C-alpha cells in the first residue's frame, strides 16, 4: 500500500499545507472582518436609534412641554432596545434611563453616579456624535456606546448615551466563526481526498516507471508501462517504452556483433589473449589455452604467469609499441610466436592483445628449404669442382700423355652427365612437389605395364636376371601411367645397380584388400637398418659413394606414388636383399 513518503507524500503534504494555510489565513481574516462589520453595524444602529431617542427626549428639556407624555414615549421606545439609553442634561445629571436595565436611584428617581466617567459624554455635550466599544463602569461588562447630543434650537441641552452589551453579539460572532471553522474543516477533508487522488495520479505512474526502469537496468527490456493520457506523465511513459524497445534493439545488435566476434575469435587458427593494464587476462580463446597449456594456468581472470610472455605484454603496454616474441610450445618441440599489440583508448594504453601462432610447421618447412638448398649446392659443387680441375689441367697441359688426357676428358664427360642427371632429377622433384606436374589418373592394366618396363631394361649385358610375376587377370589400378612407369624404372634401376650380376631381381604385383601392391625384390647387398628409414630422403645414399646415383631416385618415387594416392615401403636385410613396394588404388572401387 501507499506509504506517505517519496513524491506521493511530498505532493500530498504540500497540497495540504497550502489548503490548510490558505483556509487558516482566510478564516482568521474573515472572522476579523465579520467582527468589525458586526461592531460597525451595531454602532450605526445605536447612533440612529440614539438620534430618534434624542428627538423623543426633546420635550424633557422644554419648560412647559408635556413631560409625562414624553416619558411615556421614551419608555415605549426603551422596550425596543437590546441595551439601554441614558438621557443626561448639560450638568451631567441623569434625566431619564430607559431600556432593558434602567438605572433606578435610591430616591426612586433615576440616578447616575458614574455618568461623568463616560468619556463620550463630553464629546456629545460639544455637539458631536461619538461611538465607542469598551468597558462599562455602570454594568461592569463590555459594551457598545453611542452618544448623541440633544439640541433645542441649535443649542446642546443634553445628551443621549446609548449602550448595548457586547455579549449578545459575541455569541453571534462565535457562531459565525464556528461555522467558518467547520466549513474550513470540510474543505480540508475534501481537498485531502482530492489531493490524495491527485498525488496518486502523479506518483503512481512515476513509481511504475521507476520500477520499469529498474527492470531495464537489470536487463529486462520487455517491460512496458501503461501509456495513459497525453499529459507529461503519459508522454514520459511513451518515451520510456520507446527507449526500452530501442535499447533492446541496440543491445540485441550489440550482442549479435559480440557473438559474431567471439565466434570468429573462438574459431580462428591463432590463439588470442587480451589483457588489461595490470596484466590480468580478460579473454583467451581455446586455441591460446591449448597452445599455452603448461606454462600458463587457466588464463582467464588471472594474471599471466611470470615469463617471457608476461614480460612482452608489459613491455608492449609500457612502450606503447607492438612486440613479437618466440616461445617454446607446450610439448617442448613446438615453436610459438606471439605478436602483441597494445590497445589504446583516447591515447592512453588500457591493455594489450596478443595473437599466438604455432610456427612449428612453418619453421620446419623453412628448415627443409634451407637444407635442400645447402644439399643441392653441395651435390652440384663436387662434380663441378672435378670438371673444373680436369679442364684446367688440360688447359695448362699438365697431363703428360695422350692416355691421361683422354682419361681426364672421359672424367669430365662423366661428371657432366652426372650433373645433368642431378639437375634433371632436381627439376623433376621440384616440379612434382610444387604440384605443377600434370597428373592424369585412369585405369591402368598393371601386368602389361610391368612387361613393358621390364622389357625396356632387361637387354643389357652383365646384369642380374629379371623375372616377372603378375596374374594376367589382375584388376586395373587407378594411376597415371607415366608416373607409375617412372616409379618402376627408378626401383628397377636401384635393384640392378645394387645387386651383383649373378643375383636375382623379381618384379611382382598382386591385389591386397583395398589396393594393388607392386614390388621389386632383389637379392642384392641390402641396406643396413640404421639407413633404412632415411633412404626416401633427398640426396640420402646410405653410405653409397659411386657416382652413378644422385640420392634423388627414391625421393622421386615416394613423391610420385603419394601423388597417385599410394604408399611406399621398403624392407631389407644386409647381404640378403631388399624389397621395395608401393600401392595403387583399384580402378573399380
Ligand atoms: N635395391 C637396393 N638395394 C640396396 N640399396 C639400395 C637399393 N635401393 C636403394 N638403395 C640405397 O638407397 C639409397 C638411395 O637410393 P636412391 O634414392 O635411388 O639413390 P641412388 O641415386 O643412390 O640410387 C641408395 O644410395 C642406396 O644406398
Ligand atoms: Mg636410384
């Protein structure tokens, strides 16, 4: 229910104060006015009655007039008075006393012992009409007085002193005042009631609006206040409702933006960490948490753990400059790079945002590229140096005889061939690995292909015998024919090179569960277990020193097979032989 405080109480209070104040002042003024009016009217009445009585009393002062009759007239007139009248002669002697309480002396005559004490008597003797309200020494009470002179042919012969007790009039005034007071009370009661409703009509909607505003502040923007009337309060309600819905729209679009943003931050590949000026983490996406697990705690809500990352954040914020640092990853092998930018609002730094990237793969690729350039230059340098040496020797005619010169020339030719092969294979490999080499996958009849390849290499003298084992009904593989041919040629070249002439080389193909398996098995010198895992690397030659090979053959094989969707593998026992296999997808799968 309503408590009498707040706007409601104040409104009602002021309202009542005004009503009571106004009515109070009005009441006092009114009763004063009434009293004055009553008094004036009474005195007026006394004066006019006094004049009549003075006329009637005239014969009393005329020798020879009928005194008896005059006294009778006066007695009748006296009966009409509320108070009384004294008729006094010039010497101040009481001539007659009429009215409600006539003065009767001890001698049976009227007498007035105190008439001289009446101040208005003197004025009346001077021919003036005077009125007074005051104490009556005759009746010992408050009374109205009026003194009217009695004249005879222009001369003042006596005076009539009218008097009337105030008491009667007082009652009338008290009654009137009570009436005014009662009316004021009624007015106050009525205006209290009206004021109550007025205050309610203002305070109620305001209270409702204040409650609605509170709910809005708490995030409930569906709150509406009833829009009653078109006055200021009604307009305020309309404005509040409009504000509520526009706030809701704004907040909705803001939160949509924010969720979009946090979705982006959550799904991006990099880790993102935002910290405040004191270095407390405000936000960290899951990637950042995963990357920094181990070196940082929960991240969100706490300060960054002491270390290079925290130091870099502080440096970026204190210098207002971006900073980049490298960090070890959680498993020790990974390498992270953090790029930190300070965030400034109106020129002052309020925090910083760090983007953490896992650069392990990038660094590995970069390392590989560097290694490759170093290896390639190394591989190219030795034959080139040899060529240069022999050529210079020939130029300087250091070689003593024709046979030596021929040997030098033969060596130069051999080195040049090697260089050529090396460059050719390097180009092939780079072509393959850059993805530029064209790949045409189609069903390939593997037995026929094997035949063709084996035929192309088997007519040389002094090389091991090559046998072929492949069922003619082998299902076709899905492959690029020229790729597969190159793979087989490389494998066969190795088998022939690393197998003594009395050895055996077997080329075979069979179906495995999901694919074709093609192999080249030899009875050659084999590969030591420590070399086996690395033979697919570029330039890796398993301790081989002869100048025929480049160490690129198997790297090319691996690349070719994998581009066709297959896999390579090698098994070998030192002194027993080796088996190199690769797979091809089946064409009809
Ligand atoms: N059939 C094989 N028997 C023995 N060793 C082999 C065989 N094939 C390859 N290797 C070893 O693997 C190394 C890498 O082979 P490859 O990449 O073809 O280079 P290369 O140009 O030396 O043949 C060879 O140098 C050799 O040591
Ligand atoms: Mg080779």
